[in-house]
């Protein structure tokens, strides 16, 4: 009888102990992600023209010869209102239809140069292609536009391109006599090729590259071409105006996209990078949503889809 009671007490003790241990064990929580993590839009940085290799710089000469009064594009903001000569490499250009912009940096507030349509015919080729990727010197009065220093180029003599040794150069009659030093040679009445560059030239030699005989006439300004967004890919590499309605926008934090079709991955879009967002009257993704617009710029292909990169609000016109 005692044995039976002892077994019963032991069984009760084991049961209570097991129950207490079960109550003390934590309940595991399921591990899962409520929302999928993904990037619906590609984020990228366009490939700008890099700095010239040192070996290439050593083979470059300035048609007007060496000078000690040149300032860099980084220091241009310190000379607002002054007549100076600025030197730098053009890393990006575009034709907005109302002006050609030569950019030396992607940063907001950095120095840039402007050529307006009335002056395009003075150049032997469209300025946006003539100076892209070139090491140049620009002379003029530095003005301030929306907080950034700029020089307006009204004459070809204002901009000088560094030339490679052995490249033919031209003496241009457009150099203003008042800017020439007394010991410099007066420009001839007609352009003449002075031969290949083998050393630093001493005469005032213009930036204008040599022209073939049949190309001596001044070109006419670029004619504005307006196309629908569906046809934008047909104009890859060309500067045109693309028309359509923005049906969707997206700000990834690194880039703003203005889309003309829900299938944004394979259709035309407008791309705006952060360094220029402050130039717009409101966040671009809000300002242009559901608007019919016309955007002007060079059509480029990225991941098999056409796009225009916008750097200034003037490139986009709301048409309603």
C-alpha cells in the first residue's frame, strides 16, 4: 500500500515538473519579410568624359601659347563680374533648343558656358559636339546665373581648344584686334592653314579646326525636331524634342524618372539627377506628374531603352 502511494506521489511530481518546464519555454516567432525588397528602377551614373591622361596632356598645345593668367573652372565663382580666361575639360554638353550648354562638372553651382542660337552659325559644327570632351580655355566676363558662374560665348575667339601635336590648325580672322598684344601678329583677312603643330605656336591662332573646301560655309542652327515619345528610339544620338504625357514618376533617391508608359523598363523616359533637382520650382517627380510635356535633349540608349538626361528646367516645357 505504501509502495502504491509512493509511486503515485512520484508520478504527480514528475507531471508538475514537466508542466512548469513547458510553461517556461518561449514561443518562437515566425521569421518572414512583410514586404519584398527590390529596386523597380535602375540607378546609374552616366559615364562622363574623364580627366585627360597625363601622357595626352603632355602632347597638347594651346594655339595662343602658354599663359600665366589662367584660372581653373573650380575657381570661377571667385571672379564674378571679372573678365578672365577659364580652363577645364567639357564633360557634358546639350542643346536645349534655346541654348547650348557646356558643363565642366555635374555639381550644382559649378561653372558652365552658354552659346545662344544666334551664335551657332559662327562655329564650323554644332557647339555641343564640337567641344564635347575637349580641354578648353574660355575668355569672357563671368556672370552669375541661379547661383552658378557662367560665361556667355558670343564669338568663336572666346573659346580655345588644346590641340594635339601634329594636328593642323587655322588662323582665324575673327580674333578681336583690341585683345591682341602689340607684339602679336595681326590676324589675316582670310583663314589660312599654318601647318602641323610641332611646337608651341607664337602667333594668335584660333580654335577653329581645319575645314574642307566644300565645308567653308557657316552651318545653319540646328532645326528643332518634335517627335512622339513612342518614336524616340529612332533618334538615338540626335538632339530632338520629344512630346508626350507623363503617366508615372519615381524618385529613387539617386535619380528621378519621368515615365511616358507603365512599361518604363523598355520605353522612353526623362532622367534627372540629384545635383540639378534644386533648379526646378518643385520636386520634378511632383511637378511634372500627369502633365503633357515637351523635353529637348540628346536621345541616348540605356539598357535598350531611350532616354533624355535633363540638367536644366528650360529643357522641359509643359504644353497644357
